[in-house]
C-alpha cells in the first residue's frame, strides 16, 4: 500500500471515532448483523502477530441467555452499558496457541520456543491477543460500527462460563453497536508527540 487513506477514512478510524460507554443510553436500539461481525474478524485476522501465532479467541455475546451469564461477571458500573449493547465481544487469549504453529508459521519450527515455558506463553498470548483485539476494534469501526472496549469484570468467572475446557483466558471486552452521539462528552486530552515520543 503506497497511497495514504483519505481523511474521511482516518476520521472513521481515529479522529471522530469515540468510545461509547457510561450508561444504557450509549447505544441505539439497532441490531448488529452477524455478517458484520464475521467481516470484522476476517479483516482483523490479517494483521500481524508474532510468529503469526494468532492467540485471540472471541465470543460474541448476543443472546439473552449469554448476556445474563455475562452480567453476573460485570462490575456494577458496567452492567447498564453492556446489557444495552447489541453485542459484546469477549476477547480471549489462547494459551495453547503454540500447538497451532506448525500450520500457521512455516519459517521455522516455533513450537519449542513456547512448549513447556508457561511464562513465555502467557506473555505472548496476552500481548498478541491485545494487539488482535485492537485490530478488531479498528475493523469494526471501518465497517461502520461503534465500540466500547473495557475491563471491569471478573476474569475468572468469564473464563469458567465462556471458555471452560479450554486454555483460553479472557483479556478484555468490547461492547459493539451503533453509538448514540448525544451521550458523548468532549474528548479527553491526549499526550502530544513530544510528550510521549522521541526519535533516537
């Protein structure tokens, strides 16, 4: 890719995109089609991870039953906005990701880099699932959806309820839908380049 994105695309992804949160009124009562969720994942999966390890696993919580289960794990402040969101993605990290490397990474036998090394597995799974979750947010925004990523839940309970029998551990969640701009406050300050960066 040699041509920068147009300003309208940069606005959609970054400049005018906002985090929708704070109350049930953050979300408009509009459903999110499964095809959009699939399309967003199909975009996000193409972005880089170390050794193409792809540890992110996602549960898209939509049904009333699944929402009721998730509700029990949420901190009280996060219940209204999460229950009102049409979909909530639980972004998890698969700590057995290295078992799939023979399929995913052809440059070398990368399994020994991780097998039997739980600290390396945990760090790699967390780092790369966080990256993939961020890619997913950008993909959802690119497809016209709004997001409200957050922590504020009982990870152990979410793992037991949604990832039982696996080595997947929850990382963070993303409320997904069509945001209500009326609830937005002015954007909080961000560090400028000279405050956060240096060129060495």
